[in-house]
C-alpha cells in the first residue's frame, strides 16, 4: 500500500524509466525533466494543471 502511494509521487520518464529531475520550482510552477531529455513535465499546482512534453 505504501509502495503504491510512493509510486504516485515519484515521476519517472516513460521512455527510459529514469527518475525525473526538478529543473525549476517556483511558488506556482514545478518543471521536471528527464536526464536524457525525453520528457518534460510542468505542474501548475494552483491551477491543477499538468503539461507534459514527450519526445516522440
Ligand atoms: Zn528519458
């Protein structure tokens, strides 16, 4: 149960499975990126919006 919850909070790249690194974090926006550059995720917590860019 706890492991399943943890998985929700740990983002990994869907392409290579590496943990995402926090590139930028402000009061309103958190940007996480794959170390390999496959994936970028922007989270706007106050809006409840998550924008994802994938390298397809
Ligand atoms: Zn990746």
